[in-house]
């Protein structure tokens, strides 16, 4: 670099002003007596700018013009360098850590907009620390967006009621997702396989109403730290794959596997392989596939159950109450639409299970008989929970789209897509 030149960012007229980056403008000043030779001209070359704004050059100009302007009043301007030295702070001068701290407070849409400012900003915008938790609820045609979010290292991803087209996910490294909610989303099985097969750190997962394959179930078996699993309404996976998955995922505490279209083999795969650590279980919807013997095996294997939903199990009768009394921690029991349980026998349930606090018997009792039953069991709340919350990321009683309805396993995501 020549001795009489300097870096572009140090040239006063090229300094960046304002909150956003701007391009340097060509400088042009109005002619004003003896300043016409310097400031009146357009300056294109950096060396010319340096010469015109250097103190020596300005002093020489004043001396040469003294004789021509004798007796005239001269109005001189203060150096621009002195003014801009106080304001010479540029976004480019800020360290990455400070920019990331600023970007952390931006909403998702604004964060994506500023990613096109420069290559540096694009790199920082997609830094892993900014994409820890993302909410894409209700997003349509979200295939490319989902693939980009997955590449950022997201750990908490919420995508309920979204539409995903075919997804060709080819990143070889495992994903870092810990919590994933794809409840009631429209997503091809092949695309779902691309996601689940790259997960090894899942602890909370909801695939409610999805069509899942044995490949997905086998991939879930690799997530041995799984704590809560919601497969309510899922279909198209085999009983042996389900049994292997439950054996491997021995840390599961909450399992919702209701209304999956199971046969007898599927039900037995659950009750014979479920982890003894389970405290909340929804095994409703199996009508003539869940027997009293299955219930005995289940209670014997999982004595710590606190919430148990066996609704629509039409083979269960009042003799099952003697099985429930072995659950010393049982707080919430659902026997809705178990039509072979006689109404008169329900009053004995409170005596057999003294820990019981919540009882759901929808379809077994008419509204006019409900007050008398409540009077017989005053310490039990009856029919107060119409929807099951077992392993569900968002309780269904909350209004969709409300702030409470955007909670995923008791926490909200930081980056949220808004329509």
C-alpha cells in the first residue's frame, strides 16, 4: 500500500452511519469562494480524498489563498474527521459475540430478513445458538424451511398441524433434536423417516395421527433417553417392532399409544414390554383386544402408574377393580365407555383405591345420576378431564393459537413463525 494512502474504512467520507450498512456516496459540495477547487469537485479516488482532507493540504490551500482574499471575510468549516471521530462506530466493528447477543432478541421473520445483508451476517444469523428452539405451527409447504431449520442444530422443534411435502434430507451427521412435536401434521412417511432416522437424542416426541413404518419404530429404539412418547392415532407398524422399541426405551415415563388400530399382538407387545418406570399410560381404544389378563400383567410390571386411561375397553368389568387396588400411586383413572362396568359398582372403586383423585366415566353415567355418585365419593373429582394429556406436548383443552396453546412440554419456543 502506498505511503500516502489509508484503508477505506478510515476515510471519513466512507464511514458507515446509521443502524444499517450503507454504500459510500459520491461527495459533492456547493462552490463557496476559495473552497471551489477542493470541495466543489467530485472525489472518486481514495488518494484524492486523503489529500483533500489531510491537515497539511488544507493549510497550504489557506496560505495560497490569503493574498487573493485580503480584506475579505472567510468562513471556514471544521474538519469532518473531527466530527465523525465521535460517531465512527460501525456494525462491521462489532465482534461476533455482540452481534449474536443483538440478533437473539429478533423475531424469526426479522432474523431471516437481515441474513441477506452480508455474508458475515448470514453466517451469524444461522449460528446454532440462535436456533435452539423453533415453532413452525401451521406452516404450509414447509419442506425447504424445515430442512434448513434442521441443519441449524435445533434442539426443540414444534411443528403441529403443518404441511410437509417430500423432504430429501441428506445431512450425514445425527440431528441434535431433544424435543419434537409433529402432531396432526401432514407429512409423507418417507420424509418422517428422513428426520427420525437421524435422531439419537430424543427425550420428548409426539407423532400423533401419523402413518409410521417399522423403520421409524426401529429408529426410535436408538433413542434410549426417551422419556415421553405420544403415538396416539398412529398406524402401519408391526407388533414385533413395537416390542423391540419398548424394550430398548426403558426410560419411558409417559406413553400415549391410544387408538392405533392394534390387534391382540400389539396390545401384548405393550403390556409385556413396557418399562417399569412408566407413571402415565394411555392405552384406550382397544375394545375387545384388552383383556383382564393383560391388565394384570400391566399392573404387575408397572406398579408406579399414577395416570391410567383404559377408555373404550369393553371387555373390562367390575372384577378389574381388584386389580386397580394394587396400584398404590394411582391418582387418575379413565374408564369411559367401558360399558360392561355397572354403575352400582363404581361407588366401591373409591374404597378399593384410596389414593384416587380423578375418575372419568363418560358414557357410563347419565347427567342426572352424576350428583348422587359425587355424593358417594366426595373426595374424587368425576368427569372433570374430557381429554387425555398423557405425553401430549400441549394439553388439548387449551385453545389452538392462544399463548398457552403454543406451549410445548411446559415451555415456549423462542423463534416462532407467525402468519
